[in-house]
C-alpha cells in the first residue's frame, strides 16, 4: 500500500492514504503544490498541504497506519504503509448494548450494496444463504461498502468451516451462522471463525482480510475483532438458547422468524400470535444471558415490540423488499 505525493524539490511526507480510494485521487495530486488533499473518502483524516510535512492520522474504524519506508523517484514520493487491524465497531456497540439498526442485503451486486451503504444504517448483512452470492462477489460487495461507516457482516450458506474461511479471507469480520441448534454446533461455528489455538480457521497471509499482508501480525490479532452471531430458527433450538449463549466466542444470537414459524407448524405465518410470542420470549431470554439478541422483520409495529423486549441488532428490512415496495407504490400512484 502506497501513498503517492508530488512535490517540488526533495520528496517530503505530506500525508498518507488509508487505501479506500487511493487510485481515484492520484490524478488530482500530481502538480498541485500547496493544495490540500484528504487522506480518506470518509473525511476522518485531517487534510495536509502538499509540500508541508504532516503526520498520518487514524482513519476511524477502517484502520490506522504508519509509515514503513520510502523511496523517491523523479520528485514522486512512494511510501509503503502498514495498515492497522480494522476495529469491529459493530462488536463494540453490541458489547455496549447500543441499538444497531440494520438492513438485509440479498441483491448480489456491488453497486447496489454500495448504494445501501450510503443510507445510514448501522449495519447490513450480506446474505449468501438464500442468494447466488459467492466469495468473489462478497469480496466485491465488501470493497464497495468499505469507505462508508455502515458495518457489513456476512451470512454464509451453512455452518461450514471452508465456506466461512473463504468469506473471512474476503474481509468479513462479522459472521452470522445459520441454523445453529445446539451448543456443539455453536462451538463448531466458533472454531470456524477463530485462528488456532482457539479455532481451526486456515491461515492465508495475503488475503484481503490482512490487507494483502499489510496488517502487521494479523493472524495473531484477528480473533479479537471477530464478531460471531449464530442463528436460532427452529422450535427445538429455542430450548437450547441458554446453552448456546454460554459457548465462549458467541457474541450474539439471531432469531430467524421464517424458519421458526415453519418449524412451529405455521409456514409463512410470521405474524401468528404463537410465533410472535415465541420470538419475544426468545429475545428476552437471550438478553438475560448477557449476549446480544438480533432479529429481522418488516412488521414495523412488531419490530418495536422486539426492540422493547431487548433486541440489540435489528434488521428493519430487506433490500429487495424495500425496492419492490417502492416500485409497486409508484405503479399504484401512476397507473392506479
């Protein structure tokens, strides 16, 4: 990773780039002596003047960096930078008990994901369980959302260590594992997201997760910033909430309403009184364990009930559902 600066005379350090959009700014830097530039698209790095020495500042939750070495050629200063391990602000918020409002992302497209990231949600969940998403597409979506303050988690298709490893190598720090029914299955999920000795996640030194090797000691430090959420979504698994929550390494439990309704004998009836009662009871029990409770729904009144019961990470809609609702509303207005 390099910060590239043009300056008259001897090359000088005038700032550095966080890596969010370095290439897009290079053209604006060359030949612009004494003009300010900003080191981060998110606007969290103080501006430095070209030709005036400045010190690199941290880029919010996207990773601090420091200068490793520099070399000069033709008045252009190329400075290789160390990236710091990105802070998982979503995990920090859950630990603090701060309500996190999110959106489900099921459209497998980086441009669409980036558009969602501009909207101001605290978090989004990129779904691969019920979408055609693969790790390459997930990586593109994570890269598209990286410059924005919205935190992006990923739901793999199954509690599968190989699939989870590939998603995490793409840069995901928050993982939601579906269909976890027992404490043993929760322990398997913990093992999948953690490097040894706490787990069995395979080591790759040059993946996006380590910023292609630019994060010092990434493998030794990565576990601390991983947020593992497990999904309880059957009638049988409701009885295991306390046992699942007691598994070390589980940060939160998400209630999956659709599969839960089906397992209770009410397929497609998420609004059935027994299903709603079971969801509210589950959220209260999760909260009582000290772990974060999560939920996805579109019934706005019931979402407020779930939050009142103690839900901490609440997805209030689905990208494709919001899009369809908006388009259908336009059709009704203009075509009747």
